[in-house]
C-alpha cells in the first residue's frame, strides 16, 4: 500500500497548504472516528441493499429511478450553462461567491449569444443542457432566450433542466418556461429554510420537479419533514449532495463545528451519512419518492471524466487511445533490435501498420496497447504518457492547440498537454500494465508508484471513499 499511502499523504499536505492558518482550526476526522463512520455507512447500505440499486461503480445510491438529467450527467452527455453567476440567496454551504451578473459561461467559455451556445452543443454532441446561476430567475429573459433557441434547434431531442432557489419563482414564470419546453426544474430548498411553497407551485406545470439540496448533518429532522411533505405533494425526485469545504464557505462551516475528511477536495463525511439516513427513512416509512445520493466521489470522478471523453476524440491520434478516465494514452516502446522490429512490423496488415508511428532517430515506436505483446521481444523500455485537455477562448502559450469552429465568426480551442510524460516501465511489467489498461486492478498497483499513477489515469475508482 506504499503508493496509496504516499498519495494520501500528498492530499493531506495539499489541503494543509490550501487552508493555511485555518487548517489547524478545522475539526479533522480522526483515525478511529473514520473507522466508526465507515462502519455506520456500511451498516446503512447493508440494510438497504435489497431495496436499492447502486451505480457508477457504487459511487451513486439509489440509481433505480434517476431523473433523465441525472442519467445524462452520468453518461457525460450534459452541458451546464452558468447563465449569470449571481445569486440572491445566502446559503452557508455555497462553495463560491456569486455576486456580479456576468456573461453565460461553461467550461471557461463565454457565450454572448444563444446561437453560439447552440453551435457548441451541436459540435460537442451533448444530449442535455442545464441552466444554473447563480440564480437563473435573476436574468429570466436571458434564460427564456437561450431556452427558446435550444428548443428551436433541437426539438425534443435535447433534455433541458434548470436549477433555482425558487425565491423569484412564480406560477406565471413557471408556465412560460413550460411553454418554451423546459423538461425539469430543480429547487434548492435549503436556501428557503425548507419552505416547499414554490416547489408545490411547480408541480403540475413543469413535467419533472426535483428537490436538489446538500445533505446538512444538523438539519436532518427538517429534511425528513420536507421529504415527506414534498412526496405527498407529488415531487418527482430528491437529489442529495455531499457537502464540501472551500476557502469561501470555510468561515460559516467552521462556525457549525462540522467534521472534515481529506481527499482530492475536503468533504464532510457526516453529510454522506445524513444522505443515506434520508434514503433509509424513505424506505422505512414507505415514502414513494426516488432518492439519489450524489456523492462527491461520483462528481469528481464521473463529471470530469465525462467532459474529457467529450474533448479527447477531437485530438486523439491514430496510435493513441482514450482511457476510461478520459485521458489520452500515449504508449511507446524503446526498440532494442530494429532489424527484428521491421520483420515483426512487416507481418502486420496495412490497416494496423497505419496505426503505428515509427520514430527511429529517437529509437522508439508509438503504438496501441494491443500491439505491445507482439513487439515485446524487441522492447528495451516501455514509455507511458497521458494527455489532459481543456477548452480555451483563444490560443495562448500552450503549443498543442486544436481549433473548433462554432460559427463563421466564433472559434474555441482545445489546449492539450502531458500530465504524465514518458513514465518508464521495464518490459517485465508489461503484463501488469495491460491488466490496468484492460480494467483489472492488480494489488501491485497500490505498492508501485508508477503503476499507481497509471491506474489513476486509466480507471475510474470504485466505491465511496475511505474516510481519513
């Protein structure tokens, strides 16, 4: 477990640096407290196992009746448009400031017109769109303009939903959204002290009405009451999120004496327990309401991988492959015997030869994983690299840039670069490498740091995280 322990120690140190002088003021989960909470979580899941389904490598519970929007999210087929970046609520758990109305934006790309955004959705091939805020009702006309453009262009092929705190929602506005083709609306009732008035107004107007709210540990009883009342009113879905810590919400979370756990981001393990308790409560009380616990593990693993998998096909080369995690794998061998290599290469059909890049001056050959075993007899060293990508408004200092033309007047760009470059493996590790590439998880990958890095870029991790 040496590689795993080192990785976790690095996460702890990263969190220490991010939170600086506040780090020691935070109530970090102790070793034995973590074991106790994991045991409590496992016991709840054990009691629920015959009545629920888990999905997305057991990071999401219960998946038996997800909203169409949640299914699209899990498949990486969804674009979230932040319509204005300003909010009129003051939720203590909000992770970021939202104080100034801005241009509609997604993935750092601004969209000044609905036509540009429609072109983006077409180019990327998304099947779902959501409007988030801040608070979309603050720029209601803007929402309607974008919604109409999307519906006019895609008809019923696109599933569209909107997030709101509901403060500015009215039956008239809801009716307008319904007439323009909004499929689903999601209310964060934590912003209104669990008041369900606006939720109930939407039921019967918008086809799918969902409550989506963080699972706040010290508001369990309020949430239980709201769950029962909303189910009786005809709510379609309840989505519960795991709370997480950010530098912005730290002062307010610190005041409430929550416990925190380490990870790629700092999370609240008690929030996860609260969500599962609500799920169990609905089963025990026979409340007919689909509950979806959306863990931070799911979000960080599947949403990021989903978007990488959307970008990668635009730039992947014939000798490269896209991993489950959405990175582009670049696999090379350092050749020990060029004469024997040419003999092996000549035995391949032209269709396979075209997927191999030979760079004799550098002494290496780039190829797909399935070709590795064929050329092992002439392999002195295996080199593994992984490319990550991001969208950009314009070309910058990064040399590897690919243009995506949205309209005659608007281009965006994919910037790419190695996040792992020429990680060197001995040929005798090829079997373990291929196991990782093919979705297996040999125990050696948690001991060997190089194999651990490969696993991190190949596979989406399974299960809810251990607390530490």
